[in-house]
């Protein structure tokens, strides 16, 4: 029997532990999380939960009693302080917990604005959003630093609730790291139509206030009065524990195609990892990847010896528009736009379809996803002229 310790009780950790048992693992499984809550979903935090449309009870990933019923020892509010690789032990305070296989699913850590002022928030954990929610009231002036998914989702919620919203983005455009220029233009127009002020190519110099934030100061000297500030400036892989244990780090915990780290008894999955992909290494931040990678690693811990093949896809909800992205547009040299009820942007490198960004068009997303996963590429001309999406299949 193999005793497995899983460190990190987010989406990846929960999926890995559950999959181990579903695959017939007979040994002890321990799932350890720092937050004092059972595993829960993070994506709704900046959307339905912040908006007040989803209660805390709907955030949890599994029903009450699931972990005990599966014979999984779930430990919440517990922090692993060290890994003893030679003895195969993790330390939780004074306790030493032995493992045959250790899985690190530590996720990522939100970057926070270095300010001592109150009224400055991040959106990563339920505790973060619980602290923010009482201040999201009609008429309040909110400045959001960062025009990625989290920042724009928070902006959409705040605008819907009647706040005066300004988004500051240091990069030349919003969604610079996660979506193409046409997609950014679509959402730029959408936010402006809802009264959101977008300042792109505008770095933040600092925050002003006495005890509470009163203004955001821009690098060009402009001052934006505000009642609260939300940081949506990205995340970093949570690698501190792995680094302290001497594991290889390359933009995350470096794992091979099967999820094994530089220590043969330690595995890793999800946002905290970088893994082989298309001849290089990549790190993905998405729920689908976290689940699929974790389940693949669970199988490999039990001896499947199967390479993980990522199928990148992402989504974001802003106002009444769902953005769904299949694939990665890195290296594209052409974009074809389609209008099929919603709007979709098809990214090509030469004749190869790389990614599809679908805004309010689930059929375009599913069509693009099927094509990309099958390694099939309609020509850009075919995408531009097809009367119906089904013709592309």
C-alpha cells in the first residue's frame, strides 16, 4: 500500500486526493490545506459570490461528509512547515507525517499592493472577498489595479452594483497576457459601455491616504480619488515549500511529463507547476488544467506511467458575456473574426489554428476546442467564409 500526503487543498489537491481513491488506492491519503475551510471553488469569488448571487454553501467542491466517507484525512487550517526528503516526512508544527508519495498542489499566491493603508484588497481567497464585499456599495469609488481576468471581473461586478470604477493597467492594453488584441478590444468596448473608466499603459506610482486609502497616484502624476482599491495584478506559483526542500524550480515546481519532481517520491500538479509542452515548458493557471493535471498525476502515482497532455482552455464571466478560450494564441500571425450570434476570434500561425476566443458564443468555442484537440486546422479562409460553424468540422 502507498501512503500519500497531498499538500494544498485547492482544486488540484481535492481532485488528486479524490482520484487516488477512485482509482482504488488502498493506503492512507491525507489532504492538507492552510485555509480553515474544506476545498472550495475560487472562480466564483470574483463573479457570482462577490455579486451576491452565490452563497458560501455553493462554493464547496464536495458535499459534507465526502472526505470522511472516502477515507481521506482532510486537515484544514494546517500548514506544512518543512519536507524532510531523506526521511520522507512532512512537518505540521510538531507533528511528523510520513509519506510514500508526496503530492504538492500548493497553487499560486496573489500579488498584493505593498501598502499599509486600509481599504486595499486582493481577490484570491474567500477571506479576501469576505473582507471586500461590505465595501462594494453603490456610489463608492473603486480603483482596480490590473486589467486581467480578475480585475475585469471585479470591475464588471462593481459597475453592476453602481460603483464608480476605474481600471488601471500598466501594460499597453488590458488582457495582454491572456487574450489577443481583438478580444481585448471587444471587452474594452463592453466595459466602457457600462461606464467603467479604463486607463491602459498607465502604471501605478503609489497610494495616498492617512489610515485609509484616499487616492491612487499614477506614474504620470495624475491622482484618482477613491474609497477602495482592488489589486488584480496576477499571481505567483506557490513554490516556497518546494524551494526549501531543494526541488528544481523553473517558473513553478518543475515536473516531468508524468508530474514527478526532481525527487522521485515527490509529485506536483496544478498552478504551482511547470511541465513539458510543445518542446518547451509551460505553466498554466486554470481550473480545467488543475483538475486534469491532478487526476493524471494521481494515476501516475499508482503506476499508470502516462504522459500528461495539456488541453488549455479558460473562461471568464463579465456582465452577461461569457468569454471562453480554447488553445493558446502564442505565435499567431493572423486573426479571423466571426459573428454567429456571439463573436469569436480565430488565431492562426500560418495555416495552423492555435486558439479560439469566443465571446458569448459557446458553439464557436466548442467547435474550436474540438478542432484544436484533434489537431485539425481549417484554413483561415474557410473560417472566414463558412456559412455555419458545423461546416468547419
